[in-house]
């Protein structure tokens, strides 16, 4: 078992310099300013206008991290334990998904014996006390004769999936020289025991408020994952990106805001604003994706059906409540320029 030194996660962007700057990239960071975004509807023609209000990014980050730490029973050292490959990945879906054309379509480098050249690592990180504090991690990379520091990309799965679902993406990025990383989010994959583990955790959060299974608990895991990745000898700590699909996209947004060691974030269909959805009667799709919470709220509120009032009440719990903010660009001479987004407890 390996113990990783603790690193402070409240980081303000630091100045980076480059011997040969690439055009169109700044070598100094932007000011730590964030923008609160909201849409204003003009009732005369129903036209919507985006309004932005400058806020303090560092202050928001500190506030968010305080929220995350407030739900941890104790701060435990980050430890690393070896694990075995998962022979039968666990999905909380029936029928069990077997194939994804979209996943398989990710282009690989033209390497004839790619499978033989891939190096696979399976491990567990301890991110906090308790059963859900064991974070399963899958890492794929190319076997290298000349080891050195390489860029890394963290991939995050959607609702009811698991890290093994992302293997085609991991293989594709590993074939192109990246160290490709995937995890099981809270109450998914190896962290689930039955088909309702994630649903049960959401309901428990509504009733007790003791956990934050929808977004925040996994965001905490991703901060601890950054601790581990930045300490690896084969990873360039300045070139770690993060992406995810749907639920994983939201996890990516939170993690990249909370921890600036994620230099690039690219969420895929991972944007959600409950306030806008309620105001514009567009909340149905989100309700369907985590319906158990809203059904429980409906019963407790004495409603015959899930309506706007039920959604508005339920979205105020820590498991679900969201606001969308936009941060300025995080830039690095060797990384593409991408916007970092903040979604934080209101």
C-alpha cells in the first residue's frame, strides 16, 4: 500500500512560462474572476438574453471546497492498493448494455498489435473513511521503452454505467500516447451492490441529507484522484484533462473548478441548470433520469404527481441543487484552450 502526501486543493492559477511560446496562447494566467450566468426572457417577443455578472472565482472555490469537506467524517491519508481486473462489469440497467457504437468509433492510432502494447493498471484509492471511500481506478497506457512524463485524460461514465464501459475510449487515447484513466463514480460499478444502489443513495440523501451522491461526493473523489495522478512519475502534472458524458460531464465540471490541476475540461452533454428548467417548464428529462428522488419527494409533499412544485422542493437538497457559472480560460502553452465551468451550491 502506498501513501500519497496531502496537497492543498485551494489553488489560485499560477504564472507559467514557456521557452518557445505558441501563438494565440498566453503564458500568464487570467485573473481569477468567474461569471454568474443567467438567461433573461423578454416577455414581448420571448427572446432570451444571456446576462453575466462577475464574481470572485477564488472565493467561490474556497466556499465549494468547504462544502465538500464539511461532509467528510475525517481526513484520511490517500492510500493506493492494487486491484484485479473486473471480469464482469456491473451495470445498474436491465438489459445489461453490451456494445456502444459511439464508444467504439473513437479513432485509434494505426497500431496493428495495440492490445499487446497496452499496459493496464487496476487499483483502489482511499479517498475518505467508509465503504464508499474506496475509489476503483482503471488506467491504460502504452508500454514505453523510453519512459517519460506524458499527458493524462480522466474519463467519467454516465448514470448506471461503470469505468469498464469506457474502455474503448481509454484504448483509443492510450494508443495516441495519453495515459487514460477511468473511475467508478459513487454508488456505481464496483461501488454498487445491486441494481438499486445508486437510486437508494439518492433517496437516502433526500430523507437524511447525510451524503451527496449525485455530484459532490464524486467531485471529492476526483480531487483525491488529482493528488494521485500528479505524484506519478509518468504523468506531466501540467497536462491533465478531464471529460465525461452526462452525469460524468457534470462530475467533470465540478472537479475542474474545484481543482485547478485539471488543466482542460470537456463535458459532454453535462450541463444542467434546474432554475432555468423550472422557469421554462423543461424539467421533465432531468426528473426521468433520477426519478426515484422526485417520487419520494412527491409522496412526502402529498402530491398526486410530480409537478413543478415537487421539482423545485427536491432541487433544493444537496444531492441535486445546481447553479451554473462560467470561469475564464485555463491556459497552458501545450494544451488546447478550453473554458472551465463552475456549478456550485446556491
